């Protein structure tokens, strides 16, 4: 059983509360003094531990008077000691006589059948006592008699029945206060325990979710490993197929006739196509597992763009799409893997041509820019501004069908295609963009999609222009 | 249960469980109204909002036997709303007996069943099997037009082992009977486990009967227990078996 349960059991059953735990002392003191003001009787309230919880602090002036000499002081001290020792029981109050001839009334404070403390009222003089008793005269012997008379007169006087009524009133007032205090005490503690219990529950669920999450991550890793292994194993026999078909075509195994040549060419071409696909898969799994190694060097983006245009010009021409390059001055050099960036740009451009109808145009551009800084427009902009990093922005704009806002994040998912029916028409595996994104990220760059006006899509690749490590 | 040998004092915790708005608090209010001034303490309703209990209600009842043993009963309600699961779990902890207050309306059948499964789960979380917990079931709101018929309830109740009572808590009908039924079951379960009657020379049935009188029902314990629509027979047979063991 956990701690929360245990402590609540204590809370609701043990009832070992003392008054001082339940009642607010400042409020209790206020109540006591208003009580004294109303009835003219001094009041003290003690907890079960004997701790003084409230005190009206008004001592009869008579005590101050007696305090002036030793016999008087001793007599007062004796009274106070007796009052302190009073141990009233429920239903049987204790009366302690005072040197003044009056009485202290000590009553047990009971709540829910338990003694929770005691209240002491007094001293109160019976109105019938009109003259100082002999005990008092003795204690005041040697002090001015007129003053004694004056102080004696000031003592509060109440009939016993009246005192009883006041005491009962006090008890019921305290019972109400105790009830409210206990209620607040229970409520706040239960609240605390509920929060603890909720926290425990949520922590448990979090742990479960975390375990499930870790398991999924592990499965994902296994999938990538599997992909890498399979791709690798597929490549080996495929290399033989391509190699031997090539040898056949070269006539190493003797002459072949025209029909045989056509068949072998088909085998060779399809083999190359398959090899390309397997390489792509291998790249993806390497990028996912983070084992792709980049061969970085200083490179010019202008050259890269021109090279890609030159490579894809025949494809574009065949489709009737106008392909152009636009490289502005001052584009910084990049420290990057040029072969990989070429792959990125080729892929994006191929895609753009693929999705652009005849008569449309595709523009590849390179220009200088800055890395975007996220949401730093507000606080601390002055600090963040200093971190603006120069970058190269490569863009591929087409006038094709465009990509809807809701699809823009998902086009980078592996195997995802906006319209799977268009795959048949446009071809492709759906792996290209996913690899592009990962290659860009491997260069600490960002890839984004924007709309081209009036129609089509712009892919923006922003790469930080870093210096080679010294 | 808490037992203080020195003070000769026994504290028993009873919990009123059930779906939201089935009348748990109303049961406690009716008990409070029925009890005589000496027996009942102040009814504490902790944090209510729009007439719905957020934490719990607590009714303390006390009884001093002629043997000198004083019995303090703490009767709690749990908050019925589903979202207060953790509070329910806290309140039901350490319960010696449970009264399940069901809503008689046919449309509430699922809510009743759900709350009962919740009770079972929350007891299980503390390592207590529901079957070991002294339990009575009260079908409240008998006065509502959509209430399930008595015959149907009796028919269903015969399949169970616990006594089933009928009540209209808003009018106080069946409230004391249900409570006495619960107290009787709880007492016998505690007595079986702790031999309280023997240790203290305490007459358990006498105590339960006296409590009924203090709650304003003088028709006698046997008559009150006979008000249960089912489950009575099994209870008696349990008692006999226990008698054989001791």
C-alpha cells in the first residue's frame, strides 16, 4: 500500500488533532477578546498539549497592586499555579478559588467526543461578595487600604447562573470554529492527497508511454537496419546481372543478333533502373540511421546550378518545358558534399519538370541570403540578431500543379505522394523528397515549400555558408 | 477499523459508494436527520459545487455500550463523478463496509454497473477482493416513474450474495434499513476477524439493534433485516458456518 493511502487513512480516522492544529490562532485571539468585551470576563484557551492558544491578556488590576510587595506577589503566583494545573473533565468543570474571593472556571473543550483542550474563565466574583475576604486582606497587608478597595471594586461580578450560560455559549462557539477548522483542514489535506494520487497515476502512464515510445524507436531502428542489409544483399547479384549483360552487348561471348541485342539491352536497362532504386533505398536507410558520410569540400553553387541545367536540358526539351538557370552575383561558396547537393538539386528539378505541363517553365536559382531564425522577433531580438548567419538559397520554381498547404509537410515523408493516382502518370517511388530533406538536414540546412505565382511550387533550400574546419 | 484497547474504543469506517447523483449524500443527510442528538455528530460536507460532492461527506455517529466499549462510526460518501477517481480511491481506503447506492431508473443501468466496476477496481488496487468486503446494495429513487420494478430487482438480486434494499432517500424511506443492514454485515465480518464480541464482552446484534433505535427505528433488528429483498439467506448461512469455526 502506498504512502498516500496511509496518510489519508490517518487523516479521516485517527482524529488526533489538537486544537492548535485546527484553529487559526489569530482568529481565536480575536474571538476571545470580543468575548471579553461582551461579557467582561477574562478568557484563556489551552490545547491538549497545554499550549496557550488564546489569552485576553487582561489581568485584574488587583494583581498588579498585590505585585508591589512579596507576600502579595506570592499569593497571586499561588493562584496562577493552581489555575494552570486545573484538569477539568468533560461534563465536570473545575472551579479554582482566587485570592480575591472570586472563582476561575475551567472547562474541558470537547469535540466529537474527544477532549481537545480547555478554556479558563475568570476570575469572576459572585455579586453577593461585597467586601475583600480575609485572605486578600492578609496578602495586601501593608499596602494602602483605599487602593485595595478600589481594585477590589473593579473585579468582574456575575451570578453563577450567568457564568454557566456564558461558558456554554463559549463552548458552542468553539465547537463551530473547530468544525469549520477541521473541515478546512480535511479539505486541504485531501486536496493534496488527490493531487499526489493523480500525479502517481500520470507518472505511471507516462512510464508506460515512454516504454512504448522506446520500443517503437527500437523497431524503427531495426527497420532501417533491415533495409540497409537487404539493399546491400540485393546489389551484389544485380551487379553480376548488369555486368554480364554488358559483356554480352560488347560481344565478348560472341556475336549476337539484333533481337538478342534488344532483349539484352532491356535486361541491362532494367538492371540499371533497379540498381538506382536500391541505391536510393540504401541512401534513405543510411540517412535515417545517421551513418551517411558526407565528403565536404569548398564548392561553387553557380557551377552546380549550371551543371544540373545542362544535365536535365534534354529531359526538359523532350517534355516541352523551358528550363533556365539564374545565378546572382555574390553567392558565397559552400563547404559541402557537392555530389550530394547535386543529387538534391537534380531530384528537385526532375520533380519540377515531371509535374510541369508542356509549355511551362522551371527555374533553378542560387542567391545569397541568411539562415532563418525562427520566432525571435520579440524579446531578445537584439541578442539574436547578432547570430544571423549568411547562407546560400537554392530554389527550384515550376509552373506545375502546385502542392496544397496541408500536404507541404507530408511530401517529405518516405513513400508519400500527394495524389497516389498521379504516380502512375508521373512515375517515381515517393522516396526522392524524403532523401532530399534528409540530405539538406545533413548539411544543417532547411528545406521549405512556397507557392509560385500564378501557379506551381517553389522548393527553397537554405544552406549555411560555413568555413571548412581549420 | 481502529481499535484502542486502552480507551476501549472501536472506530469503524463505512463508505457510501455509487454513480454520480444516485443519492449518497441524501442518504447521509437522512441518517443525520433520523439520529438522536447524542448519537450523531455534525454532518460535514466537504467541498460541494452545484449540489455535487467534490471530495466527500462525513457523518460521525457514536455509541457507548453498557460493557464500556465505545463505538465510533464514520460514514463517508465518495464523489460519484467519473473524474474524481483518485478522490474515490482515497476515501474508500480502509473501509470496513460499503453501501452501494444505485439509481433505480432503467436508464441508469449502465452508470450503476460502471460505478460498481470502479468500486471493484479501487478495492483491488488496495489488495482487497470485493467478495471479502461487507456490502449491501440500495436501489434508491423508488418514487421515480422510470424505476425498475421490485420483482425485477428481486429476481436479479437472487443471483447475488449481498442484501439489496429499496429506498426513497429524499423521503428518508429505506435509509435506516439500508444502514442497519450494512452495519450488521460489517459488524459480523469484523467480529469474525477480530473476535470483538468475545474480547470486550460486547453484544454485536444488541449494538446494531440499539443503533436502529437511536436512528428512530424500533421495529427490531430481525424485522429490519427482513426488509432486504434478497441476499438474506446467504448471510445467515455464513453466520452459521462461522459459528462452527469458533
